[in-house]
């Protein structure tokens, strides 16, 4: 039952993310490695894969709905990364982790 609810929640979050950030790739999964210049994410799904995304000075990071620092992100945490392709490499525009931000009414 918990898995079903978690899957439904993930689908709703991902649907909102896709609508809000057209033209970007969206990664949902667990962090396996973090450096000053990249994040490696094991994607969620039937066929998980490891994806490394570059961090740029323009990358925004949010934890629990508030601005955060990349150093706050640890391996094992769930993450959503909004990334754009640049020269066949993914660059993170936004990294979100922690509890979801409260919805605005």
C-alpha cells in the first residue's frame, strides 16, 4: 500500500514538474555521488540507470522548498533534477531534495 501511494505521489510530482519545465530533461531517483562539479543519480523505474549531471554556477539547489547548498545533498537521498542538454552533456538547472515545498493556494 505504501509503495502504491509513493508511486502515485511521484507521478503527480513528476507531472507537475514536466508541465512547469518544458524542454528540460527530468531525473528522479537516488543520489549515488556528489562532487563540486556533478551529481550522479540512479534513476527510478523498471530499468534504473546511472546518470551524471554537471553542476554549473547557474544551478539552483532547493532543500525542503528553500534555497540550499550543494554540500547539503548527500548520497542516498532522493532527488529531482531538472537538466538541459549542452554539447551532449546534461547540466543541472535545478536540483530539488528533502521534503516537498508546501503547495501555494
